């Protein structure tokens, strides 16, 4: 079962539909309705942190979940979820010019969940915050815009991935491949 932590975003169920279309069972839980202990008791095979409004420091039980989740459990953070992974790994998040419903070209090196994805590819963006490019030592940059904004990062040693763009958006044609790559990820 793929645990989807919902940060009260309208895109959450698009993510759920995408994951289920790839043959996986999901369970959706609001980010502030369960304790980390309750989420861990569900024994998810992977965790997806949904997009959402606001600042990632207010992302519900995420900090406790990140600290207690078994290291081998893959995590995918999308938009706010990506920012929460950045902060949870020691990074910082800053404001950027708001982008909502815009497709941008995203560049990458074809590693991790971006393996087999064309360079560049178009991705739908909906955000006003961004993870700072000066990433903490635990994370490495995996995707960026032409302007150099961080669009993806992954943990150096664990199966933890974040994307600032929305793979579930119609503006991201390669989104299903990216999510499928995540679902097949292991440390």
C-alpha cells in the first residue's frame, strides 16, 4: 500500500489516480489527522507527500514521520512535500515569484526517478516557495529550471525524492513515467 499524506490540496486525488492507474493500492490520510505512530502502524511500502498550501514547516506530522520511518521506505515529496523533505533534511525554503498553472522546461541528468525522461521535459508548476539551491549535504540536486531554480532533489543514500513540479498535472506529460520510476525505487 502506498500511503499518500494529503496536505489539503486539490491535486492530491490526481496523484492518487495516477498511482492507482499504475496498479498500486493507495491509502489517503490528512497530514494533521493521525500521529506518526499511527501512520507507521499502517506499514506502507512507500509514502507520497502531497502538494498543499502554506509553508512546509506547517506540514502536519511530516517531521516525526521522517524521523521514524524505516530508512528503506521510499518517499516522494511533491511541491509542498518536496519542500518539506528539503527542510527535514536540513535545507531552507525561500519565496520565489509565484508560478501557478505554468509549464516550464526542467533539466536533469537522467538519474533516480528521472531515468528515461527526456532532457529537457515540460512540467507543470504551481508554487511560490522553492528549496534553496545550496542543498544540505544529505541531498543532491536532480532537476532545475533554466533560471536555476531547484525542481528536484534526492537523498544521497536513501530512497527519498522530491519534485517541485507536479507530475500528476496534465502540464507534465512525463509525470506517469516519473511516478512509475518512484514506485520501482529501492535503496
